[in-house]
C-alpha cells in the first residue's frame, strides 16, 4: 500500500510547492488579473484533488483536521463547473488551507513504513 500512496503524496507536495511559488508576493487582485496564474493554480488544485483520492481512508482519518471530502470534490468543480469558480474561494484555499494540508501530508509520509 505504501508504495502506491507515496507517489500520490509526492504529487500533492509538488503541487502545493508549485502553487506557493506561483503566488508568492501576489495579491488576490494579481491572481484575478492573471489568466495564466489562475489556471496554473487551478490545475495544481486539480492534481491535489485527484492524488488525494489515492490516500486510503485510514491514513486520511489520521489527519482529521483536513477536509478530505472537500479536497477530493474541488477537482470536479474545477473540471465540470468551471463557470462557477470564484477567484476569492480559490485564493482562500491557497492561503488558508494548503498549509494545513501540506503539514498533514508530511506527517502521513513520515509515518509510512516501507515494505
């Protein structure tokens, strides 16, 4: 199981780091006015959403502060209901929720036992 989970954890961490680098020094107004930045951040969140589905329920349960259902669901919104996507909501996810997710992913990764 761990060998299957670790690539998903790495993908999440890479996406979070990429998003953080992209928005460093930016404001919500900068984000809203930059098509490429918005779509890059949204794609990173889609990757996070998809990769989070590969984390088994018992590992998700070990990090109850993370809203796993919402993380898994936001990818569907970005892919299928893109016309409803709010820059403010995405910006809030990046600023307020990705740091918590990153910490949780690092803990899960550190606790995995190699086969």
